C-alpha cells in the first residue's frame, strides 16, 4: 500500500475546499448539512475541481505570500 503524504497543511487544504465550493455555489448547502451529509456527486465536483485547478490556486497563494515577503537582494540565477 502506498504511503499517503499530505503536502499541504490542513488549514490550507480546507481553504482550498471552501474556495472551490464557493465557486460551485455549494457553500450554503455545506453550512446547512455539513461535509458529512453532502451528496457524493457534489463532493466529487469539489474534488475534481480541486484536482484540476489545484496548481492554479497554489500558484496564486504562493504569489500572494511572496508579495508579502521582504524583497531579496540576491541576483537571480538565470
């Protein structure tokens, strides 16, 4: 059995899930029912979208965190 490693911390993963759910218009249903009682079809939409758009979202968050970080004085390697 393959060992599953979480590359993102739990709060960041949750933020991604809620961001995707909001984009799909599912936040009110999640708030009313909770994640455990959501239909598999809706959760699959969220998971599929996360898988398909995870890189875009991660890049956006990385760019935001880099813009908040202090500027480096090192020259680029290339």
